């Protein structure tokens, strides 16, 4: 199959961006803050926390690992995922609503810690990525696994 020169150029640019490690990463700006997903746990039992919605609105892209938001008070819902071996084999086991405040130009990361190993009950918090200060925290609501 032959590709057009225009399509080949786009593919080359996207490949170069991806290889450089800077593709599709959101940056906090003068009028925005960024909330990022974060890992939890260890190799034996772990996963990640992702943004399900901000201010009641689900992000408009498939992966919710980085969300750009306006500064101010934020009401967010986070999903906690348990992974089986790698990130391609994960399922959502809990969710956590958290209210917090974000400032423009700052990046925040969602974190989680399982209360008791194997319980699927988590403490989830959001921290300022630069200072490590916790800006919001909540307990999860378990999801049925079926």
C-alpha cells in the first residue's frame, strides 16, 4: 500500500515526537494546571490512579493520564486500577471523589495506597508534583468486580 507524501510526513513527525519522549504531554501554563495519573503499589500488587472526570465532565480523549484544567476549586473523580502483570491487563476496582484547589502553572499527581493488601480499599490523594504537598484526599468506594 502506498502512502501519500503528506501522510508520510505526518507519520514521521509523530514518530519523532514519540521517540523524543515529549509527545502528547500536557504542560501547565499561565492559565492552566495539569492533573496527572500516578502509580500505586509494588510489582506483586499494584496499578495506577487515573482521572475519570473533572468538575463532572469526562476528559474528551481516550487516555485519562493527564488532564489540563482551569485554576480554582476542582471536584474530581479518580478510578483506581489493579494491574495483572502489565498495564495492558488492568481493571478498575475502586473510585474516589476528591475536592481540592489547583493553581495555574502547577502540576498535580494522583496517588493511592491500599489500606490492607488485597482489600481493594484505598486512600487516594492529590499532591503538588513540585512540593509533594497533599492538596486533597479521599477514601475509595469499591466497585463490584463482576
